[in-house]
C-alpha cells in the first residue's frame, strides 16, 4: 500500500476511536508515532476532502461528514448524533473499509489535449485525469479518492516521446517508465534517468505507469520527483490559458499536491542537455524489489576545468513530507573539489536536512543515516562518470 495512504487510514481509525471529542495534531502524531509535518500534510489533505472536521476553539480534528460515504464507522449512532446527519439504510449496509469497489464515476476518453482540458474545466474539482492509473485507481478502490468524472489521457496521440533538442531533453508526459528504461538515448547520455527508471516498482507498473502521472501525483515516495529535482527539470503544463513552464522546485507544492491548476494537464518534461564533464546517478534502498524506497538519492554533478563542482543537484526520495532538494549538501559541494572529505561532508548534510518519519520501513534515525550513505554513493558514482568513467 502507498505509505501515505496507510498513514491516512491509521489517522482515520484513530479519530474513529476518539469519537466526537476528536484529537489534536500533537495527540495524533504522538499516539501514532508519525512525523509531525507528515501527519499535518495528511490531515490537511483529509480535511480539504471533507473527511475530517477542524474545531478552531479546541484545535481538535474529528471525523467529517464525508467519512460516512466511505463505509462503516465503529459507532454509527455516535457519529450520526455528533454531526446531526441522517444515515440512510443503504449506507449503513455499505461494505465499509473492507470493500474494494470505487464510487460511481463517468468515464471520458478525449482524443486531444484541448478536449481533455475542456472536460477538466467543465467538471472542475469533481474530475480527475488518469494516465497509467497506478496511483489513482488504488486510491479510488479504497475510496480515498472519489472523482465523479474520470478523464483518460491514453487516447491522446503525441504525448509519448523522448527526443533531444539543441538545449534540452524533452520527454512526453505519457511516456511509460519502460520507455525511458529501454531508450538508448537515455542509457548513454542520461544515467540519472536510466537508473531511476530501472528501479521503479516492477515490470507490470513500468509497462503502464507514466512519468507525467508520477510527477503530477507528487507522492513523496516518487522516484521521478527526486530524480527531476537532481536534474533541474522544467515541466510544461497545458490548460485553458495555454502552455506554461514550471520549475520542478515550484511544481512540488506539498504532500500529494502539485502546482497544476484544476484545468491543466502535464504535457512535457524538459531536462538540460548534459554539459561536458558531467555525470549523474540514482541509488535506492528498498526492503524488496519493487517496493517504495526506504530512502533514495539522485545526483547530477558537473565539473569545471579545474575539477571543481561547478553545478550540482541532489534530490532525496521518501524522507520528508515532499520530495526534497538537499540544498545544504549542494552548497557544501558547489565550487569545491569533490574529494572524499567533501563528499562525506555533503552526504552528512543531506542526512541532517532530511525529515523522515518512523514507520514499517524503519525508524527515522536509521533513514537519516541511509540518506547519508546513499547520497555518498550517488555522488561517487556521478563523479566517476563526470571524469569519463562508466
């Protein structure tokens, strides 16, 4: 299960046990041993969706009206009295958390970007665009997402390509993970992207999942978000007002929140062409093949004529409420010769600025140390490639 979804379910079940009195953010993150910022990000998302209500005077959260459409609370009468909502017999007979059937929705398969944008504009927040579906469909089955209109982007031609121009690599947002994994251009000139594509989930997911869908989902555990931070990517969004470009730093706003407007879709990813004496690497630690990362680090390194780090990008995966740019680590390296001591200092800085949560994948201190180790490994691999090695 997606880590944030599992945490959301734990929060909802905890508040279900608290009843009408609810609980504060501090009580939740202490009782559930969640990182406070991670807990806040998930609570904010649940509140925006109507699953939680916030009482400003007591500063407590409790289950909201929308939770009644998801399934069975433990004490329906208590919740019904608390919210003064009549619950129909049909809802009382609902499958509840054990059910794996999404809400009813209307399906659209537009043939052009303009048609897709028009549908998003017409149906507003009730509509969701779907690409590979490996993030949205599981959420719909758990009813953590319940769009009334589903807009399938797979029938739109011209959104899946990988090409190099004079100044950048351009990737269509509907390009599958396997397209990047098997691309000769990516393998020979963009090792950071090649190594990222190779460790995403399993072959089934890589054959259907898209790079654009992964980025738009803005999951803190997304390998692509961390890799794009390292690569200094720029994203192209198309909406009713035309195209606009967004830097990857501005694109990732919060946990599962991107800078896309409701009537925009992601259409292209642009990555600067590799300069001379440049290298990249992506190193991931996972419990088993195909799992989300315990921690991962992506690195892009460019050396100047004297062998110093002229430009550096470091992106971290699944160790903060969002994918994280290791800014302090980048500062440590920039303008310095990337020798063992400097790399060790930068790796230590990356570990210190990460903000992981303790969960089934390990305690927070262990993850911070893994960030240090993985960042050091990625930097050494990128340095070797920048010097002309494989």
